[in-house]
């Protein structure tokens, strides 16, 4: 087993372990921190896959932005005292059965498909290529994405502000 | 890359997807559900990047992953704003308690 | 080409000043007083001026062909075939511009120290002023069209902030908005021009936005057409649209007179000396493109001449001291565009420079007058101020002589050179020359009308104001004297073999595209010069008889020479009203017509169909009441029974919905799968 595979298994263990925490923790605060572990693990996976730029974006946007936002929401919507019972789950058994069916099926499909594969080359810096792709081939989706973000920004402000009476 | 193959990553993505799905299905806390969605999106991203790497399709997969991250950010902003709005009017974010439309 | 990193400091110093003042202006002013704000703001611009002089001197040591100082700060956009750096370049043309901007800008900063002293938002004023200086320097120093465009937008933004500086008056903010919106229309043309230029050059394999490379590759566009129009013509016309917005030419000149709502130093700096000349500078910078498009040059010349006449005639009848100067500025800008249009780039830039001197002097002088008159701007309430304001009146009168084109002051040289080139250039014509001379006469008349109304004759101010009359402090009069000196001496630069001949200085940039038979027909040129000076003197004489000797009395003069023309001029040809009617009202009219259509036609149809339905309903109601109701009631009972039970599905619990969705998806895929594998 080469060192990369070992690293992969280590990272996968961290990622999956944290994901289990997200799914099963009793406290929503624990869930949120476990989510951080998962996101960091995924960022490391990206780096392992030679997508260095994406790993950094994952770190900045997910861990630095979305997760902090989530934590804010958690803190704003719960009194710290009843943190422990904040993440009740319902219907675990039917949920488990259903998810097991889906997962099994996915593994079956993934196992039986014949993937067209090429041997990957040595990892190279990707920032330049991604920037080029975003501003040439994907220029229109890129602009649309900026409009979506703008709309989300304004929408979030409108939705979450306090109603001004009168 | 030694003997690391596409299958490793696909299975990892599958596990994350299943856990995210489970989280979405069983949580009663709206923020918990949003976290589950983040897991699902991350699993999709892993697949994008893994397939892009093992198929040598250039940067398309990574660009799509960036768009997914972008949409996740927008979704988190809007979703959490809605959650806060719900909290302001219901004093709770338990999704089973917020069924006023039904009555 | 020489790399000169210190050039970057020229725009960056004012930016630093603006940043500090913008972020920490309030505590700075409270803790250390207004003096600290003044020192910071004036100091940065003064330092820029020193660096600009240094750059100029370094340029003079180089060969004419290699006069270029370049500094690349960082790569900005490098994607596809587009490569743009943030880079500043000093060549002879931009050296002239940075000297004007930092020199005259520095004097106006100094003047503002006295003029704005009472204002509580002192720091904000200087923050804007410094930011403007930065933007203007970026505009003229930019090494490519995009950096230039950053400055182009930046000056517009600062102009907006400064016109509406006293934002508590609604009229001031309106004037700011008007300036900004009208400018945006022009900027739209500019941007389209940049796009089209890059796109068509890129299609020929040389996509670039750097001025020097554009000059090398511009010939690729020769003979190319787009939508049946030569590309060069289309591109230059779009750029000219941008110039008409920024430099207040027909049809987008309407914002400049309203912009006088801002503080007077702003009018002097932005709306006379620097920003409004950006369009002229841009055409001179892109002269190689305009040279390829004779049609555009003709448009530029005609628009310039028309604007000059229009604004000059409006200025004849205005009574607000700053509005006269504003229309005079529009008129002089028209002159510069006339010069550009006939290919006399050097003469146009020279007029830009001399005009900056005397118009800044005039505006600052008018500010000094307004300051002394406790804010009064109506010239009819002034008069006889010469004794009370000796420094202001002396400088103002000398600057007025300069703008009127009396030798040997600066205005004479620049105006005369433009007129001569208009007459002799292959793009020019005697017609345009006649228009130019007329405008010169009109300018002399209305400027001296102003001088006589303000500084001579009896004083019309009320007792209170007259009592407070006083000369301005030294921070305000010293810039006036220096600018007056510039208005007197700047003309000497044009005389060949004195100092540094201006035309030869600009030649590496603007070249001599127009093969003018230079000074060959000396007799013709001298007689034309003599004639234009006589016309100017006649204008001054007319103003003297009417507004000084009062024979005929100005009121009588106004009545005799026509109530109607006078009213038309007083109301600025009703252009504002026309635009209001055409664009603002037009939109409203369409709205109102749509509303009427909705109300009458659509609503009528709806009402008609409603009436038909009502009649039908009454008839069927009878039938319903007896026959159908029975059946319906039975059906309703069934529905209610089912509903009570199905209602539980609509639980309001999101998890339950998710189960349904997931199971539905699974079922769908399973179905599809089984169908596929079955076939």
C-alpha cells in the first residue's frame, strides 16, 4: 500500500467519521463542528485529486463562510442552556432503511458500470486554467452566477431584517 | 497516485451522500437539514473532481464544482435567513412545529 | 522607453491623501484641526506636482522618439487574447496633462483652504478633491484604454459627489444626479467603442488595448467594414459619444451649467480646467484612429463648432456669474473639438492648457466675488467691485482679456492657431473659420459684459452685503495671481524657438497627420489674425458701450434687439425643456397611454364579457338551483369524506415530504430500469 493510499484512507476516515457526527450527534452545535471536519476532509480530498485551487476555495467558502454562517444561525436560534437537546431526530429506523436501500443500489451501480478511465497525469497548478475557463468558455454562467449571488445577498437581507412597524 | 483508483473516491462520495441523505430525512432541526444538504453537495463535488481527474476532461469538472460551491453559498445565505425569519415568528426552528399553514 | 517607478507615485499620492481623509477625516479634523487636513490634501498634490515636473524634465533629456516613461504596477486581466496591465506611462502628451492637473489642481486645493474654511464637512471636501485628482491622473497616465476608463469613471463619480457636495439642498443633489446620468450615456458609448475596437483588432490577430500597440496595429482596420460602415468610423464615433458626455458637447452638454451647483473651486477644477477636457485628451490620444475616419473628424468639427456657437449665444443673456462662465467653458470646449476635428491636435491641446489657466482664474475670481458678496451670484446685484476687491478684479480682468484673445496673452496664441488651422487644414473650411471668428467675437462680448456688470459702474448690492464687502484672504488671492501669470505667459510656449516649442514637443505623440502648409502663406495668416483680433476688440467695444457707458441702456438694448430672441437665449434655447418633453415626458406619456388602454379597452372588454357571463349565469342559476344542486351536494359530501382522510398526507412535516420525494424518485428509477432491461 503506497503512501498516497494510506493518506487517502486516513483522510477518508476523518471525513466519514465527521459526517457520521453530523448525521448522528445529539447536539446541533456538535453537528456543526463535525461538519467542519467533513468539509476540511473534502478540501484535503480535492488537494489529493490535484485540484489545489478548488481545495483552497472549499476552505475559504465552506469552512470560512458557510460554516461560520451556520454557527451564527445555531447560536442565534438557541439558548445555549438547552444546546444538548437541540438536535432531535425522528424516524431513524425508516430513514435508515431507505438510505441503506439507496446506498446499496448506488454501490451496485458504481460497481457494475464500466468507467472510461485514463491514467491521471502528475498534478499541476490549476488556478490559471480555471481562471481561463471561467472567463472564456464559462463566461456566461459565471456572470449568471454573480447575478444569483447578488440576488441571494439582497434576498437574505430582505428576509432576515426585522419588520419595521408603521 | 500509486494504486488509488476512481472507485475509492466514488465510494467515499457515496458514503457522504448517504449520510447527508440520512441527516436530511431524520433531522427535525431546520439547520440540521441544511447541514445534510451541504454533505450531499460535497459528495457531488468529490465525484465531479474525481471523474474530471480520471477522465482527463480538463477543467470542466472543477469549474462545475466551483459553481456548486457558489450555489451552496447562496443556498446557505438564503436558507439561514429563512431559518432566522422562522425563528423570529415561531420561537423555534423545529420543522414539525412550523405547520401553521395547515391549520 | 524608460522604466521610471516614481511615476506611479504621481497618481498614488493623492489616492493616499484621499484614503486617509476619507477613512480618518473626522478624528483628524477634530483632534488636529482643519490645518492638518489642509496640509495633507495640499501636500500630496504638491508632491505629485514636483514629481510631474521631474518626469517632464526627465523627458526633455531623452530623444524625441524615445520620450516615454513607463511603470507597470501589476498584471490586471490576462485571459484569452486579452492582456491588460495596470501601468502608467508619461509621454509628451500626458506630461502636459499631468502638469496642468497637478499644477492647477494644487493651486485650486490651496484656494479651497480659504474658500471652504467655514464648512463643517471640510475634510470630506478635500477627500473628494484628492480622490478626483487621483482619478484624473489615472485617466491621463493610463497606459491602456481600460486604465484610462477607470480614471474616466472615477472623475465622473467624484464630480457627482462634489456637485452635490452641499447635499442638504435638493437642487444640488439633482444637479449631481443629472451630471452623472448624462455622463453615463456618454460612457456607454466609450465602453462600446472599447469593445468594438478590441473585438475587431482581435479578429485580425492583434487584440490589444495598449495605446502604443494600438497605434502600431490600427492600420489593420483600414478598409474593414462592420454592418456596412467602416470599422474605424464606427469605433471613433462611439468614442466621440463618450467625449460629448464628459466634455459637455451637443447633445449631452446640458449637465455642465447645472453642475455649477457645486462649490466654486469644484467648478474651477473639474468643470473648467481638467475633467471636461478629458474628451479632448482622449481624441488626441487616439488621434491615429480618428485620422483613419475622416467622416468622424467632420462630425467632431461640426459638433464642436455648433456647440461653440450655441453656448456662446446662451452666455450672452445669462445673469448668474457662474453660469456665464459655465457656458463660456462649453463654448471653449467646442473650440477644442473644432481643433480636433480639423486634425490640429497640438493646437487643441495647447488651447486646453491655456484655457485651463484663464478659466480656472476666472472661476476662482468669481468664487472670490461670491465669497465677498455673501453668496450672491446674480450679476445684476453687483457692480463697482473694483475698488473693494483690487486683487480679484485685476486678475479677473487680465484673464478675461486672455480669453477674449487679445495679444500677447495666452488665449490669443491658442485661439489664433486653432483658427488658422481651421482655415488652412484639408479637413477645415472657411465656413468653420467664420463660425470660429464669430464665436471669438461673442466670447469677447459676453465676457466683458460680465466684467463691466461686476466690477464697474454703480454698486447694486443691498446695504448689508455692501457693508461686508472684503478682499479674500491670501490663500485665495495667491492662486489667482499665479493663474493670472499663467494666462499671460503660457502663450509664449507656442512661439517657435522660445523655450520648448509646444507643437514639436507633442509631435512624437500626435504626429503631423495633417500636412498643413505651415506658415507658408504668412500674409494670409497675418491678415486673418488681424481680423480675428479686430472682431474681439469690436466685441469688447460693444460691451463697453452698452454695459459701461450705458448708451444704449442694456434694458433698452435687450428690448430693441428683441424680446423674443432674448427670452429664448435666457432660457437656453429651451433645450432642457425639450429633453424633458422628449425623454422624461415621453416615457410618462407612454405610461399614461398604456394606463388609458388598460382602463378603457381591456377593462371594457372584461366588463363586457363579465356582463355576458352574468346573464348566462342567471339563466343557468335557475337550472342549477333545482337540478344540479342536489347532485352537487351529494358529490360534496363524498369529497369532504375523502378530504378528511387525505388531509393527513399534507402533514406540514418536511421530513415526511422528503420520504415521499425519495421513494417517488426510487420508484421512478426502478420503473425506468425495469422498462429498459425488459426491452
